C-alpha cells in the first residue's frame, strides 16, 4: 500500500500536484548524478518518464537534470534516509526520505511518529519485500496480465479492482520489464523500487482505520518524505 489512503478535493489535489513535482524533482536530481543522458542512465530514464506522465514543465525537468548532474552553479546534495516503525494499531511503516539536512529530517520524523512508534533499522523491513514495482494498464480488453508478466520478465502480478495491474520484479529487472511491457499491450504509468508487505494488517474498526490514515497523511505531507510504504490490507 502506497499513498492510496488519501482522498482529496480540488484544492487539495492542486496542492498535491505541486508536492508531487517537488518529490519528482528530487528523484531526478539524485538519478542525474549517474549522468544527464536518460538513454545512458536507466534510473534517470524512469524518473524522467514519471515526470512527463505528471505533466512536469519541460524547463523544470531540464533544470532538475542539469542541477543533479552538477552542470549548474547551484549544488544541492540529497541523501536517501529510510525510517522504520509502526503507525497506530501496530501497522508497520517504512518511510523513505530524500533530504539535504539529515538532522532536520530526523527531528521531523521523530515528531511525526509521536502517535506511532519509531523503530530501529530492520525493525519492520524484515516483514516487507524490496522489489521493483510497475503500475500499468492494459491497452485493450482481454489481455492476460500473467502472460505479459512471464513474457516481460516480471515475477508476480496483482490486478486491482479498477483494472490496473501491479507488476512485481527483481530489483535489477525493473528497467528491462518496464521497457518490455508496452510490447505486450500494457501502458506503464509508474516504475520504481519499493516495498511490498508480506503480512499486511487488517483493520475492521472504522475509528482505528481513520487514526492510521491521519497518521499516514501527516507523514506523507512532510517535504522531506519521498515514499511511504504501509503494511495495511485493502
């Protein structure tokens, strides 16, 4: 479960769009350290594809690449920091941050986890699988996601209620599978490395679920937080 607990109105959606651009710019900058040419840098190519799908302005995209590759005078070095812990009701959470100030981020995360429980490294990651995650949709009816997964090299598939498909890959196969899926009738909407829970928690109490959702919203809205992975069923 990623950020699908969120329900937003028009104003919130506009704010979320700006926040998404901020997160994408960070990903592009970090990826561009491996070189400014997306054709020669698979990580950058995936980040650029994400930005284009989000309709990021071309000048913003190009500036992010140049800044990350060190081609501009302004230098900002983002580091990846991962935190683990529990949301209320012992729901496991992994929080990935991209930050230029680890002390600031650590303080913010400690504050955000006041209603949960911040754990040490490894405290919940053992209950997640670290995989390539590709979200895609079929271009026509009747396509078999499992057959496409086999042909493209994915390990597993999960079909969502809306017809979209999550393809799970080995970490090293993410780029190859993302490039192969369109040949088998699937349009890729996102491709990234992430975490999938092994034993997601099921909450049947509406009040408990609302408490967890509020906790996750607060974390996701922090500027330094890049991705939130949750061991919550449904």
